[in-house]
C-alpha cells in the first residue's frame, strides 16, 4: 500500500483520481500553511503539494519518498537540488494553467491602458468629468516585451498580437528563429531595449539567477509611461525599487501584480497604496477550469511516479536526474 500525502486542498476531481486508484492510501492536510507532521512525512511514498513548503531538512525523515508532485509549475517551495540528489522526480502540471495566467496578464494590461481603477473610482465619487482627461490609451501599436517564452509567455504573445501589439521576447532557451516563428521579435540584450517598450511582462521561474532581476537600474531605463506585469513569481522584481519608481519617475505608468516576495504582503506595503497598481492575490492560475485541470494532472503525476511511468515533459528536474545518473 502506497501512502500519498496531499498538502493543501485540491479540486475534488483530482482527489477522485487518487481515491479511484488501487493500492493507494491518501492523507490530506487542507491547510496550505500548516506544518506537515513528521509522522505523515515519514510514511509518505509521494507528496502532492500546493503552497506549503517542503524543506531539505524534511527529506532526512522521509525514507519512503519516491515522487513529489507540485500542484502548479513553480517549484521555489521545494528543495529541488536535494530531491534530485536522491533521485526523486519533481513533477509539474505543465500547460494546464497557461491560458488562465495569460488572460490575467491581458486583464492587467487592459486595466492599466484603460485606467479602469481610476475611472471606476471617479464615477463612484461623482467625477463624471474625468472622461475629458483622455487618460486611457490603446494597446494597439504598443510594444510588449516578454521575459520568458515558455507555455504562458507564448499564450500571452498570441493574445497580445490579437490586440495588434508588437511583441518582443527574450528567452535564452530558444533560438532566434524559434522566437520569430512564434510571431515575436527576438532580443539578444533585453536590458538594452527597455527604453523602447511600453510594457514588460515576466514569465520566468524564481531562481538564484532571476531573483531581483528587475531592480532600480532596469526600472530607471523604462519609459515614464511604461507598465510592468508580474504574474510569475514574487521576488523576480525588487519591490522596494518598484514602489519608488511607480511613485516617482514611472507614476504615469503602472504595474499589474499577481505575486509578491512575501505573501500575503504586509498591510503597510507601499505597493498597496499606489493608485497606478492593479493587484490580485496570486490567483492568475486559479480559474475554475484551471484548478480542475491542475488537480487532475497533479494527481495523475503521483500515480505515474509511483508506477515509474512519468511523462518526461512534466518532470521539472529531469536534467538534474539525468546528470546524476538516476535516469537514462
């Protein structure tokens, strides 16, 4: 009997996948912030995890662990290096939430371009005359830079082009011709192009290399009217610098933020007080449709991992496992 620890509530259809599998015993901990009990970790052959943290120190007490299934695509809450060293695959859900996140990025862009929050506030406050300020602008003809052109970045590019935006992209994993084939202009040096764009959207994982990737210098290079969109991971943008820029040189621009370095952000976070910032609670991927798909795929990854038949495209640490000689 294999024991599966589910850390954080997932869609009922995902739980049904596990419940319908033979030889599986499931323990579910609904609170995503709860400390995972030592006894539960020790007994787990597989872990399906949402927002909670599995620390490297936990692994020493998990002799039976064979697979970790992430309910999402980011793995910054997992000790990937330590898991790889033990030969334990870390799986992700792949493109199942790409459409939801891409739509959220477009919602941010439209809200910023059309001054949705300011116009809503004006109408509620009786300032009908704001319409004459001509504060709204069109997305058509504006330049959008994408940092990262993976599953989500590609969906954003497709939608942005439908709005007649010019899309520039930087992704070191792709050749220039591959980027062009996706309808985007490839960039060799994205920082050199910051002064030419109207919007910057981030589609990168949070790693040591991407932490604080966009800081004071990058923000200073952008247009005063530019927009920054982060529906990837908090920590990629240096938030103190972003708040200072949006309150100062970029006050005519704005930001759409779905994620923060610390979540939830502190009540006195200056980004929460700025009128040119549109916010959501790290919910870009959490549509009803995407939540169901994520739950099902995350559960299927658990079963595939226990059976030794994982889809290589959904194994986040495949290269590390290969380099360590754990897989061919």
